C-alpha cells in the first residue's frame, strides 16, 4: 500500500526520498546489513543539507551526543533502551532509527499488561499444528524472530509495561543472539544486523520493573524534555503542521505566537513556576508533555478549519488546554483556576486566552477529568 493511502505512513515510506539521497551520497563504511553508515543515520535523524542541495528535515530536536550514543550502541552487540518521561519522542526516535538502519520500522512488539511470550518468541498456526504436528510451516514467527532471521532492527514499545516473565524472554535473545524452538528441536540464530531498540517510560518504574539480568543487556539513553522553550516551540510547530497536512485540515499552519502560548503554559505548569521564576504554581497530575502540546495545537487547527475561519486563535485552543490540564476533577481544576487568575489574567497580550478559558468554565465544560 502506498504512503498516500494510509493515515500515517511508516517512516521509511514518508521519508523515502531523504533516505535514498543519503544512501546514494554515503561513502563511509556501513555495518553488516545497514542501509547507510552510522554518520549518515545521525544526519538523517538530526537533519541537514547534503552536498547536492537535498534538505534532510530534522526528525529529533535534541542533543547530538545523545543520538550519536544511540546509533553507536546499535553498531555493537548491545541493545538500546530509550528512557524518558512521556512525550520525549522515544517511539518517534526509535522508529526513525529503525527506518534509517534497516529500511523497515514495522517489526514492533507493543508492550502491554496483556503481552504474551508468543509476541516475543513465536506462535503456532493451530490448524496446521493439529493436522501436521509441530513443523516449520506451522510456526508463526514473532517480529523478534523475523528480525533475527533478516538482520533487522526490532522495536519494543513500553518494555516495562510487559509482565516480568515476558520481559525475561528477551534475555537469551539479547545475550546469546539465539531463540530456542524446543518443539522443533532447533534454535534460530540471529544474523548480523539484528538488534533491539526498546522504550520505557520513566513514570512507569515499578509497574513491571526490569530484572537486573535484563537491564544489563541494554545500553540506556535518557531522552530529556526539550531544554528550552524555543526548541519545544519548533517541535510543536513542525509536528502540528505535519499533522494538519496528513489529516487535510482546512486550516492555516499554526501561528508561532499561539504555539508559544501553549508551550509556555505546559512548561510552567509542569515545572511548578512561571518562566521568570517569580510565581510558584501548583502542578497538575498530568505530564503535560510535548506530545500533548502537539495534540492541543492540532485539535485547535481542526476546530479552526471546520468551525471557524481557518486561523488558530485563543478560542480554539481553550478547550484543548482545559482537557490536557484537568485530568483529576478536584486537584487539577484548582491548579488550573489558580494559574488562570494569577498568570494568564495578568500577562500582557493574553487577555483573549483568559476570556476564552473563562467562557468554557461558565458554560459548564467539565474537561477530561469529568
């Protein structure tokens, strides 16, 4: 299926032209089965301009050193674990790393409380199993098994949400690079190029804590939130505009000033203080991540496009802000009202946003905590 017929194309489809241009001009050594050199992978992730004028769009806005360490880990026999608070682009980065290294970002194991060992190891076609008994034809390979056979990057999302016994299924795979299949009296050995990129949420620690044996198999890279307001604004502007194009929203790209207001609100509330440090604030229970800021702006664009004049303004942002901040009816509502009265109301140029948020309250809008 072409990328034009899906809502969200895989990274290797959406950025196929950039990947091809990088590979064509890449004359540095490539590890076995890599589509390009480690240096070219870093350039693909961070963006830049190639000698022929091809512009590589940034996929991740952050420290170059973190990306270099992540890519350097993939060259070794160690697996990579990307850790961070919600919304720090862990999944986004893992997808683009897999696309650049293997040309395939779709070998994914999604970690949930219901993830089974079959998702990590293999399953069976039970019709064939009953009719023929255990055989290679009856075996249904997991994404991990397929990655081992093809020498590809396998992505594991939300590793710490998996039950502990399922997590430990990775130990032999990561340490011995083999996957036993006792039913067939054999084992699958990984070919060069195989590796694993896992992601984990800082706030999920203790849900299903990794064993020390498994943790030793990973090299951990911590992805911090955007360091500055300007960096976060750039991320939100780019991703919201990209979403607007993908969803064909009849709205203009978000204005920088409106995005900055959303980002500043999120940064101040999650930091517990105004940007100038003069006023201490109550922190809401939610994460108020960059990803949520993108959703607020994209939601405002949808309202502006379909129910307004196509221009994102305070009235279209207010409901998204309230829904993002108020997760708990009691504590978060109090924190939000305090912020409105002590910060938004008094800030120069923000009176329209204050009135829009007040109108929502007086109209009985309950927010996401209702």
